[in-house]
């Protein structure tokens, strides 16, 4: 099982991120965070990381081949988005607990 992107997948993801245009004050200039020299993301804030996990990652993973990887990443993004909300409904917590346990397993 692979937990890393192949070089061509990293390259494609980096190119996509360099072309992303977002509204002002949505997050940092993503283009400035992408290094095409060594195909990495550098100098991003916690908020930028959150935006990438919740917003961009589910879009970018369309290029990943194994379907189960897409599902796991999407579910983790949903979970992270839910727990970072300002208001969490206690009634939904047991369902969320089962959801994340199933995802991790």
C-alpha cells in the first residue's frame, strides 16, 4: 500500500496548486508556497494547511488511482472540517465517532 505520491503525481498536484486562484483573504498566495524545484510546499501557516486539507485536497485527489485512498482522504477531510467548526452539535458526536473509527480501520 502506497502512502506517498509518485513523482508525476506530485508534479501534477504542484502545477494545479500553482494555478489556483482564490478570493482575497481566503488564504495565503498558494502559488508562493509551491516550490517546483523540489516539488514541495513550504512556509505555509496553520490556516493554509487547514484550507489545503479541507478545500483543495478533495479536488486534487481526483488524479489518484486507488479508489480507497480517495475515500479515506475525503473522509478525513470531512472529519477535520467537522471538528474545526465553531459550534458542534453534541447529538452528532456519536455518529461522527463511528464514522472516524470506520475510516481509520
